[in-house]
């Protein structure tokens, strides 16, 4: 339970190429100049689509990657 | 049997002939090798052709069978596999130039199991780079759809689907993380199953997403698919996420029919008015066919399925970026530009997004479980239209909206089963509006219900002729 759930804010989905370059720089990732626009489109697209989940109540759901009936236990 | 007659014979028929010693595995292997030599220049389905070892394996199989040591329906059957599975002593490139010289010291568990079943391993198939899909420049040549060489054969087990659809092997083992087995199978007019996560060992399968990767049997018929699944399924101590439950006999009850079975067409994936008319028509006719066989078909709703694609991308691409992070930082120019930009973008995804995506996945799985409390199987088309032209696919993204349109929409059909860790199969069910490209019907089921989806698919196949259409080559 999360008694005082903070208000959800949308992830920015209009980052500039320079924003993306700086984010990558923090990870020692050098984005080639020719790729920068496409990386920016891809990242912003994911954020925009992902923000559609903001209206879905997710806090009660555990972040499971493996479900109980797969791996480790017979069905 | 003449060479011409050997093409497109299902494993069930070939196995009968081999068991009766009416067909030599060596003859059959030579037949497929000749097909590869003839068709490979136009289709680019292969990375490594193992002619010498395949003929030796075929000879050994023949001698065993003549000694009365017949192992079962894959004994002496030539198969290929995606170049994502380790093969001892044979290059395993992962579709990448970075792994051009990688030679595994052991077989993947699935490869070992195919060998134990007596299969003749004939070739390693071409694929999208790192099994990521969307490759623009394939390091080993662009795979082409045998129904229309100007179109892609689907990603990422492209070569495996092409090889089966063009009769360059009897069956193949692809891999399916978010649809990479089912999508090319549908685009090439063949059958492929993605089993429940954990049903098949991942040991020796080069990874994309650790919680969704699964081998995917690909074949001409549903029963052949069941045979290959039977051979590779089951617990493996080398994969900690492999299910300890016993694999069933997937051929038992396969032809029992669907009378009394309940199906739900997923409301959110019904073809809209804007969809290819062939897709709409084929899906509606598929439902009528299943109803005529005694199945009850209604509609079910899985509301979050409309967001399956972004949930999937946030998890899968981030997992893949984790796998590739050192190489993408240190030698980025050794990647295809599409793979590189996809991995670089995913490298920037924050922990909060990844965690939120996993929460959404849990909720999504509950919705799929709820739907499957009302019905036995779920139905949907495999896509909204024909596979794109290669030249269209290779156009760089022009905007954020272009990425959303091209990358997210297409993933809505197949990623749901990957996220929910549930099995799904695609079978040919019609042609697109241009009258040429095959399309697939997707049948999904609950966890470890492979036998149920196979039974429904077998019933549909027995009532239709779509699986008997083959490309003119």
C-alpha cells in the first residue's frame, strides 16, 4: 500500500536532441550526429505512448517479470 | 518419390517414409541442400549452411534406422534454426557482424534436444540483427519474402520462416520474444507457436529480454509444430526459469476437434474498418469456420491490450539495451543504424519507467487471466495488413509520430502473449486484399495450454486449405 501516493507527472515526451545528447553523455554513450534525430524521435515516442498509462492505477500491482506458474513451479 | 514431390511434404509424411525405409534421410538432406543452392541467391534465408555435417548426420540416422533404432518422427528430418542458438563448433552470429567469428563450445539445450531426437541440422538461418527486428542493412544479406521478394518476410526469425515457406528445410526453430517467430511465420504463410515462457529452455539462446525470450517451432502444419515442440520442450537445470513441469504429449488429442470449446475474439484487436479488407474478411471467415466445427465464439475485452506495445518496448528494449550496453558504447558503428538507435534510445529509459512497465505488465496479465476465465482460447488476426515493402521499411523515421505509427501499432497483436507469458500460435487463414500475401490467425491460450491452442489450430487447419498454398519460386 502507498498511503500518500504522490501525484503522477507525465514523462517529458518532447525532449530536444540536445537534451537526449546530455542524457546519453551521463552514461558515457556517444550518439553519432547522424543518429541523434532518430534516437530523439524514438525516445519521445516511447514516452508519449507510455504516458497513456498515467490514467491506469498501477500502484497496487507488483512489478512482476516472472509469473508464479512459469519458472520454478509446476502449473 | 520424386524431388518435386518431396517439396512441402510435412514431417508427418516424411517420417512415415523414413521409418518404412522408403525414403533415405541422405536423399532428403540432399534435396533440401539443392533447394538452398537454387533459391538462396534470391531469398537470403541463410547465414551458415552445414552441408558436410548434415550429410554425415543423415547418413548416421539412416544407419541407425536400418539397425532398427528408430528414434521418432524427427529422426532423419532436416531442420534449420535461427542463428541465435548456440551450435557447438559452428558459427553463431546472432545476425551481427560483432559475433561473426563466435563459435560456441556447446549446443544450446534446444539444439541438443533436436539432435537427441535424431534431427539433421542442415543450416543456421538469417535473422534481424541481435533478434531486435527492424534491421535496415542485414550483415548477411536482406531476407526476402518468398511470396513477394520486394516485401520483408517479417522480423526477426525471418530466415527461418523463409526457409520453411520455400521448402529449404522440413521445419525450423525460430525465436520469439515479442512476435519474432509468429510475425514472420504469418508473413510467409506457415505455422509457428510461441509456447508459455519457461516451457522451453533458454540455455544457449542469445538473449533479448530475459523474461520473454522463447524458442519458437516453425513448420508447414500444426502437427509438425507439435512434433518439434515435443522435442525441445521440458525442464532444464541449465535454465533457472525453465518450468519443472513435464512437457505433455502434444500430439495426443491433437485431432479431437473443438466441439464445445469456447473462444473469445479480442474486441480491442478486431480489424477496424481501415484495416486491409483481406484481413477483415479472413478473420470473419475464420470465426465462421471455427463455429462450423462446434466452437462457440464470442467477444472478450482486454482493455490494457491497446497499451501492450509501449509496455513491451519499455521492458524488452531496456532489457536488450542492458545486454548490449558495453558493445553499443564501445563499438556502436558495428551495429546496423536501426538497431543502434533503438538500443541507444532504450539505454536512456529510467528505472521508474521500467518498474512502472512491469507493474502494468502484472495488471495486463490479470486482464488476460480474467478473459481466459470466460473462454478457452483467444482469437485475433496476426496483423492489420501485408508485410511492408523492403524499401518502405528502410526509410528512416521522420518524426516521433512516425515511430509511433510504424513501431507501436504493429506490436499490439503479438506482444500481449509475450507480456502475459502465455502460449499463442499463428496459422495461415487467408490472403491480404492484394490477393497474394498470406496472413495468419492467432490463437492464444492460458499458461501451459499449448495442447489446447494446438488442438484448435489443428481443427481449423483440417477445415481449410490455406496451409496447402505455397509460393511460386
